[in-house]
């Protein structure tokens, strides 16, 4: 309610607007999420570098009450706002300036949008204030950041319990185990919200490609009538890795497919590839890719706290051996099927490494890298509707093949 009062104080205090304001307030109480989410806009972001400090400015169409805290290892400043529209003149995800080495923003969970400022070294917020509209400038949230020690960062920027509430699940999970007549396929669009994933040569975000392909695969799976299909996310929202695994297990998944796009320092590198879980990486590049994909929670500004081991420690136990065999079978079904006619394949297109998102012990899981968005030609190809439809159809054909052969083997 304090937010509503603060927002109303921004309007001219004559009777008509007051009445209008009360009506708005009433509507907001009835439907708090949808009404609040549509109003607030971030209109621009600026970073100013000064001697000894860096100023971070967010321009908004209204006042906000931010929640600001720091997370160590790596050092990050996290700024949470109510859900906003990022209505910027241009995308600003990527390079920072001054003490901010990188900047990201996006939806963190329903009702909360987040900025994550990566710091090159420990730094703390020395000043934070809101400026009212003035001289043609809109509302501004201003943060000054100055260098400090690690100990002081941890002491002064520590998140309170309220700063790191449990993530809200994007997909409701049934409390009783499901009895599924049809195989359950969980399709996971990688990254999302405050975690853009890789950024392509022309600025395309991996999170968008992942979601577009996931939606197409889901559409085709549903149209076949053969499967129960669950998406881990169906909007541009952040989802912690272990939530993806949890959604998969809670849905009683028979197969989990995580969709991504890759980058490589060498622009000429291109091709589709499939990854399965292994505690020993098949090669250095697969290990590096897994390390990068596993950083999603750090990138999203999640306080890893007591579950960092859970995310980082990928050991395959006995129970996973059978699951892993099936994951490898699905990877093979993908690569020997139609995919190779609709896409070029990476050299050695099946690889394995310790991907946190693949570690449900009882769900056969693979991660596909649809192609390289660091390759200009492949990036252009990946965003075309034709390629999306063909490649998704080829993947769905591999799902059919997988269930046809595993089910007949089980009889
Ligand atoms: Zn990815």
C-alpha cells in the first residue's frame, strides 16, 4: 500500500485526480499484480564514472522503492524493483563502466524486476536516493558506488531474509504424484529474464532464441496428441537451475529437453550439438560450456548460499546410471535423425559435461545447443521461421523415435 500512496503523491492534488487515484488504488488492491506490472517503466539507464565512485542512474516514469543488496563470489550489486517494463531507447545489457564491469536487467520472478551489476572488485553503495521529475527529466533512482574491502562488502551489503525470498515457481506443481497416461516431456527454454544467456553478433539474446524454439517444439509435441507437455518457462523470466530440475521431476517427466544457443570466440565455429550429463567432461570446450551454463544463477543474482554445492557438485551415482543411458540414447536419436538434414552439425556433435540443469537422477535429460549466435550466418539462420520450424520438427521426430524404441524395449 505504501507504494500506491507514493505513486499517487506524484499526481497533481486536485479533486478529479484524487478520485481517479482512489479508483486506481481500489483496482490495484483487487488485482495487485496485473495493475502494478503494467504501469511502471524504466525509460533509460546511465552509468557515470567519477573519481573514486561510479554513479548508476535508472530513469523511470514513476517513483519506486528499490531493494538493494550485495552478493559476494563474484561481487554483485542487486537492485530489485516491482515488475517493470524495460522501455529503453536501446538495449543496455552487457558492458558496464567504472566499477561496474557488466550490467544486466530483466524479470526475476513474477512481480519483481531485477538489475544485476557485476563488480570488478568489492564496492558498496554509499548513497542512494530518488529524484523527482525536474527540468524535463523523469523520476530517477540514483546509486553511488565506491570501492571497499571484501569484509566491509559482506558486512554492509548483506541481504536480509526479505531480500532473498524463495523463488516463485513459474509453473504450478501438483502436490500429489501424477498418473500419466501419456509420456511427459518437459521442454526447458534456457536462461530468461535477468539472465540473457549468450549475446549474438547482431545483439540477439540466447534467451529469446531458446524460448522461440521451445515454443515451437511444444506446439508440435502437443499437436501430435501423444504427449503431456510441460514448459519450465513460457515468458521472458528468470528461473534458477534447480527450479528447472524440480519442475521436471514434479511433473513426473519421462524426458527433459533444455534448449540453448552457443557462442565461440572463433566466428567461423558453427553447428548444432547435443550434451548429456557426465562428471567427467568429454573435452575442454564441453567443460567450459557447462561451467558457463551453470553460472546462470550467479548471473541472475541468486544467493547461492547453502545450495551452491547442489549446483556445482555434479557426481553421477548408481541411480543415475540407467537414466544416463537413456539420455545418451535420446542424444543419439537426435543426431542420427532428421536434425542433420535441417542443420549443420558441430564437429563431434555429442558431448558431455557437468550441466547442473541435467542432473535429475531419474529423468533422462539432454541439452541442445541449436547453433552458434557468434557466427553471423548461423545467427541469421536461427532467427528465421523456416529454420525454427524445420529444426523443431526434426527434434520432435527424435522424441517420437525415442519413445517408440524405449517403450517397445520395455514390453
Ligand atoms: Zn545457454
